[in-house]
C-alpha cells in the first residue's frame, strides 16, 4: 500500500485499487491512521504525523476507537450543552417582569432578578428580550405624506 498526498486529499493505493480521503474528513483520517498502525505495522509516531496528529493524540484516538468503535471518533460539539445562566426559570422571570411593567428598563429588570436571587447580567436580560421580541413598543408616527392629505 502506498500513500500519495495532494493539497486537499490523501490517496491510499493498494493491490486492488485506491481510496481518496479528503484532508478535512477527520473521521476518515483517524480511521486510516489506525489502519496503517494496526494492519500495516507503521509506528504510531509515523502514522500520527502522516495524518496531522501528535503521538499522544494517536493514543487517545486509539483508546476511543477500542472502547466505542468509529462512533467514538466522531467529533462532538464543544462547550456547554445547556445555558447555565439563562435557564428556563430565569427566562420566564424576565418575560414575566417585562409584561408586568413594559416601561421598565433592562437595568431595572436585572436588578429585580438579582433581588430574587438570580445571578444574571444586563446583557443576558437584553439577549432574552431581543430573542423573544418583547422590546418596548415605539409609538406609531405618521409620515409627513399621510398627515397632509387626510
């Protein structure tokens, strides 16, 4: 089996044919790297460097594959998986306070929430109000054209 490198692809050639791997396809790169190491006897450091990984990362990938198969190699979304500050309760309170007093400023709503022991910033309150479309209503102003001809 031979390897050919292109700018965007890695081509694996074998006796029966070849397979093209896009360098952006992280799962395919990981599997090809493990294949080279396990099936062809390429050293871990060499296989890892060919596919753009470090030796310690090779062992992490190998362990994940042994525990969970190829599903374990799929990259998941990083970061928090839920909103820690703007919980459903906080959002409900922001909406409730906005409807109770539509003229209250964001600073006043934030202060009231803090009095209720919710640790929330003005920016979080502002985001919630914007997301739910509950900004203060602006008075309707007639245009100059509408006011003259009537």
